[in-house]
C-alpha cells in the first residue's frame, strides 16, 4: 500500500497534519498483513515509520509522487490529507476532512477555492469509497457534491495524551497573562469566529480571551489585538500550549464550521470546560460534555453561556467529568483501525 504522508512533515501542525501523523504511525499495527510504503517530499524526525523521501519543492503530489507510484505499482494509494494525483490511474482512497471552502468560500482565495473544488470533486469521482471524519462532513459530501451515502464511511478522529509537560507558570507573565482567561486554539480567520468570542468576553468581568494559533487573516488578528481583553499569541510550542490548557478557565470553540472539531476533543481530554457553537460537527464531537450557543448567537447570548461555564461550580465539575469520559472514547488506534478496514474494503 502506498501512503502520502507528506502533510505530517510540515513545520506547522494543524488538524490534518496531526491526523496524518497519528494515523500513519498506526497503520502497520492496524493491518500487519498489508505492506506499507510511505512517501514524502522532505524528511521529518519522529514519524514512527520509514519514509521514502522524494524531493520536489512544488507540485509534489501531482508530479513527483505519481512518477514514483508508476514504478512501484502499489495495489492502492491512500491519501490521508492531501489531493489525489490526477495522473494516478490505480485504486485510491482519500479522507475528506471538511468542505469549508464551499460553506465559507470567503475564507479562501479564488485560486485556493478552485484547486480545492477540483481536487475534491476528482476524489469523489475517482475513489470507490470515501472516508469522512464526521457525519457532518458526510452530509456535506452528499448534499453539496451528490455523493451517494453508501459510498462514504465515517471514521472519527482520535485524541492524543499531552505530548509535553506544561511550560513553567512564569511563562504566563511573559505573555502578558496575569489573570483568568478563556482559551481559543486554532487559526485566526473569519471561520473560526474569534471576534464573536471576544465580544462575549468583553461583556464579562475579570476574564480575557487568549488566542493561540497561526494568523491566517492579519486584519482579524489586528482587530483582536486592539482589545485590552485579548492576547493573540500566534503559534506556540507544545509546552506553552499545555500550560495554556492547564491554566485556562474554559476553552471556547466559536467556529462557524468545523469538519470534525479537534480542539473540542483535545480540550475535553484535558478535562477542560468547553463552550462551543452549535454548528456543523461540534455538537457531534462534544455531545453532552460541552455547553453550546446557537450558531447565529449574538455576543449577549454567547456571554450568557460562557458566564455559566465560568461561574457555576457544580456545572463545571459535571462537565469536567463528562469531558474526560467522552474524550476517552476517541483514540487514534480506533481511527487507524477504521481506516485500515476501509482500505481492505476497497481492495476486495
């Protein structure tokens, strides 16, 4: 089996990079009867598998990878989080993480939208089966792309134990954090809805909003920084992120759309109180272990829910227990086993 592990070698890890790394590291154990070969454009330590590195700075998945596959002639190509090569004529299976570019096209450039639409439609045409990371994403494939429901297999993501010890508490003061705060983890962009979260926080006393993640939209990042009630940290290292999770009073996920909502799961695994938008996959992942506000909620409504999460001790204790229990259901071993089962289904 050939596997495109290239996303796992990127310097910045968001949901798709984490997914690729965690699933690929477990495929051998999930299906030891299959022979696996992993391909990437650059080396990366700590992937847990042997990788065939095929350097090419641009168009790697569409040029360099198909050339290697033409020589290796694998029974199937599995693409966990990348575009399928147009030039690969053999069996293929890919994972559809979301259709955000259709639901929120303004968050993408015209070139990005065109490429994502073309590559996703090509995958829907080419693959006998598709893997979706949630029922919400499956519904998008059915409703937006006309994919027959019986061709989609839902395999949820997993969650990892913390990968590092929290940084020393003194790091908080270095970042300008001296009091209570609510944490939001993810890219700074319109779809993540950080401005709505800030508007709600500004209606509450004694709490700040901390945003940790790459800044995709500089204008939104600038507007967040204008508020004395917000700290925009950009991408942080893992020890710092673990410290932020540890010290946060709650984690807010105000996204208008998520294919799966890994930040919800990561927060629950750490026993955090989660407040999320009732949108796309977020309620599917959080279940009864999180508090929700309507997708169309204004700042007053969000502030009311967030205020309850911060101020009700009995509710907080209940949510903490429920969060850990729910997160325990989601493991990367289960994800890898589910993916391996679909791969074998395609091979038949």
